[in-house]
């Protein structure tokens, strides 16, 4: 009886929390960047462009203004950043060769001019290394200062994404032709045949409609590594 009573007491006594349960939230989320909704409200809209014989589709309207940090991160994934990176790489190789040449010449023959030009090449190399970063920074700042580029009105339907309104309105077909990338809680769209990049921050999507928005986008686009 004593042994049975002891077993029951052990079963009823609270067990110490496991290592996974006691692990701080901060430690578990070190590699995850949570999405914090900014309070923007989504609006249900009907597709006015539907043909007379078609039943109007219900879409989700979003309105948001891009932040400089978001544009900067988006440019990391764009051709703009890659172009600057290739250019900086070529210039960097040339400057490294020049610096080596001048320093080797100085070591063998001396001459303050060789040392001077070697130092200039090193300084120029440092500047070139910063070129992609500074280029993205300037471009992001310019975009955010232009209200026509930074403020976006978007309507997401099962078959298309309509951007803007009036004469400037255009759309991205959700037929699988548009490339989609996800980067730092940003959805980036690269429509086929266009040089546009459309940025959709997840922060501006109301949590109640986020799964529906993601489902429409995922089903109508392809990831950059899928083709």
C-alpha cells in the first residue's frame, strides 16, 4: 500500500518543465522575424471589370505606404542590386591589381609615388565595396520621397492583382507567369515582360485575411527558384 500511495503521489506532483518549455521566447525566435500588423484595415471589393456574363469576383483591397527600410531590403533581391554588385566586382578586381602592382613596385624600387598611388587604390577599393549599399540606400530614399511610387493601392483577386486606379491602373495576372520572392516579411512580385517590382509588406495585411491573400498569391505566382 505504501508503495502504491507513493506512486500516486509521484504522478500527481507537478513535473519540472522541460528544456523546450523553459527556453526563452527570444532564443527560440532568433532566426525568425515576426510579422507585426500595423493596423491597416483590408476592404472587400467587387471586380468592376468583370464581363456581363461573368459573376463579379470578390477581392481584397489594401492601401499602404512603403518604408525606406522595406524598399532597401527589396532592392537586395532586384536586378538593380545585382547590376551594382557586378559593376563593383569588376572595378574591385582592377583596383586590387593596381594596388598590388604599386606596392610591389614600391617594395622593389622604392619611390613615394608608388606608395601614394597604392594608397589611393586601396581607398578607392573601399569606396567601391560600399557602392552597392550606397546605391540601394539612395534609390530607396528617392522612392520613399515620391508619393506616386511609395503609396500603393492594391486589389487582390483570385485571377489578378490590380494596382493603382484611374488612368494609371495596371494589373498582374495570377496565371503563374509572375515571379514571386519572399524576403524579410516582404512579398516581391516581378511580372513577366515588365521591369516593375511590386513590394507588398506583410505588416499591412490584416491578420484575418492574411491566409486568404497568401493562398491567392501562392496559387497564381511562382517562386524564383521554381523555373
